[in-house]
């Protein structure tokens, strides 16, 4: 498996790059979004990152929480970020809209990144980040490795088992989501798509049982007690899981459009192999 090679490449690119881009690259970068945090760490020179979002070091959310430990964090407040004197602020489409608007009015350059809903969006996000950071060559190299590793994971699947993604509150995602695309790339069909839903929404327990998926993939539980997660312990879920292969998703690999989605795909490919062996 070449995923570790891809991640190593991304880490190496942080410290290397063509001198031609050095002068054009922003010198004081602030990221206020979990996903732009990770893309910035993969493609920027570390000494140019002033701060990352407070979520960057959260192991439940960030695939690069260890790498983020060396950077200062911000709370996404306009006054705080302005005083850090950035020449580039990285934000997500739905992150701190009021903060983004204020920083723009104050004359700061803010680049807004769209969420990734597909694996193609992952590629686009990497290339977009490379462009705004002035490191196109680094981004293109990372995308090339991403494409190669993704191709290695996409096997010639003859019979696609049926899998259901099932999270807290009975939430699920269809094919027109990043999670749905990860499931498809791993060789599964999505149960909720078969039921006529292509995006995200709730999947009633009754419908889940009627669909009879070959595998049930649940979200990882957070520490403490949560009524929203109680449905994952429902007797119906336990009964459905008996005799079937199950998996648990690591949110940190699924939340953002980064090369780390390949780890999620690899985990699901392994799950599919177990399903096929049990049939």
C-alpha cells in the first residue's frame, strides 16, 4: 500500500520547494478552518504559518493533529486574527462568515475554500491551496501521488456488497457526498442511495432493516454520554450487526478533502474483503 508514501511526500513538501515560488508565497498565513489547516500544513513552509484553527490539534477531527501541535492556534475571531498581521487568511465557505467579512473590510486577503463533496474536489482543493500559497509544483506532486494511490485502491470489483453508513441520530450520507464517494471508491454500493436518497439525511431504523445491508459502518463514539449516539446501541442495530461485518469510521480521515481520505478508503477496502470472504 502506498498511502504512507503519499503522506510522507506531503510532509516532505512542507520543507522543500522550488526557489522560484519562495518570493511569491505569502509569508504570514493564518488558517481558521479545520480543512484549510491541513492543506496549509501539507503545502506551506512551516515558518510561514502564524496560526491554525483551534480544531487543528483535535485528534477526533484532524488527521494531522500531531503535526499541528507545533503551531499556535486561533479561535477564529476577527480582532485576534487581524492582530496577528497575516498577509493571507484561509477560510472555509461556512466558517466564520462574519469574521471573514470583517477581515476583508479591514483590507486582509482572505481565500475561501469550498467543501469537498467528491474525490475530484479533493484534487481541486489541493491545487487551489497550491495556487494561493504560491506552491503549485508542490500541489501538483501531491495530486499526482494521490491519483496513483487512489488508482491502486480502486480494484476491479465484480460484485459490490451493500453497505450502510450510520451515524448519531440515525444520520447517513448518499453518493453525492464525500463519505459516499469514499464508500463507492472502496467497492461498496450505498444502501441509502438504493433507497432513493443521494445526499445526506436521516435513515429510519425500519428502512435500514428492510435494506438488509451486507455491512454496517458506524461513526466513532465521542467520550462521555450522548443521547444522539444512543441509537448506535439500539437492539435493532445490534441484531442487524450479528452475522455481518461491521466497521467504524475515523472522523478525522473523512471530514476534510485531504489525501487522508485514502486511509478511509483503505479501511473500507479491508472491510469489503472481509464481507466477501464471509459470503
